[in-house]
């Protein structure tokens, strides 16, 4: 009975504290945020500037819920539309974890191109995104998990080692001297590469610790990037480590 009485007293004290906190006029800090998107147009081969494409006068900022635990998209997309010629726009506030990108569209909503997808946690505050649209290039997108080589037993990024990253290298099939490489924080479990020239590629995806390769990684062949700003989804990759 003493334990029950003590529990009741603690519960009452907790309720009193909570009531005082609520009535004190100090609500918990807001975790919503806005995104200011800035978009531009370029020709990747010579890095010269371009303008909004003819017939596509709108830029739509798209928010898509993201579950970083299960690496899946969630909920319904939320959009804010702006004149393309403004070259920037600030969204209404949202609360949560999202992938955010810009689509250049015509009046019917048909896209000309989509920017890269950026991970946004609104608890970190307002965000400004600088997004390039390339008329002759595109990007690769992938998600991953770390597994034990030989058995595919699930592991975590902590098993990779210090400063764990995932690296991608993409070689153009028509000219193997053309190589594009990117590194991503392993524990994001997703990544969008920097732009690569439109074409067909062979990619290597591997785990890195302190910028050194861990294991042999995995090779993906005949992966094509299209333009303008094509986004090729490589799917979910299981990256083996010893």
C-alpha cells in the first residue's frame, strides 16, 4: 500500500507541475518551418546560364513526407506554386521531416523538369534551397541499407566505422574517362547525386569509413540519366561490408 500511495502522490505532483507549465504561458517551441527555394537554369557542358523554358511559366515547390527510420515516403504531397520568372519563392510553414524539391511546370501541371530532392527537418528551422535545373544533365537517386557480406544480415552505419559515408562513382559508358563521384552521410540512408551529363552509366556504390572503402560495394550497370534534369531512381541498394 505504501508503494501505491507514493505512486499516487508522484502522479498528483506530476499533474500539478504539468498544469502549472501549461498555465504559465510558456508553450513548447514551435517546430514548423518554411522553405525558401531559389531556382536557376544552366547548360551543364559549358556551365552557361539559361532562362525559364518557353511554355513552362510556373515553379512548384513540393513537400513529401519522409520516414527516415523505414526509408519510405509518407502522406500526401503538399505544394506551393510560384511564377518561374521570379526565380525564388517561400512556402507556407509545415511541420515534420520531408523531401523537398521544385518542379518547373506548364499551366496544366505537366513538368518540364524536377530539381534534386533535399532532406528537410523543420525542427532545424527555416531553410533556403539553391536548386539548379540543367538542360543537358540529370541525377541519380538511391536509398540504402548496410548488410553483412555473404549473408545480407542487417547492420547499421555504426558498423561501417568512424565518419561513415556512402560513396557513388558513375562512369559514362561511351567514355570511361568521364567519372562523377559523390559521398553522402551513411545515416541519411538516401542520396541524390550531383548532376551528370545525360547518358548511360555504370555505377559503384560502397560504404566508406574515414573516406576509405569498406568492402567491395555493389556495381549497377546500364543506368541511364535523361535531360532536362532527369532523376533516375536506382532503387534500394543493399551495401555489403565484411
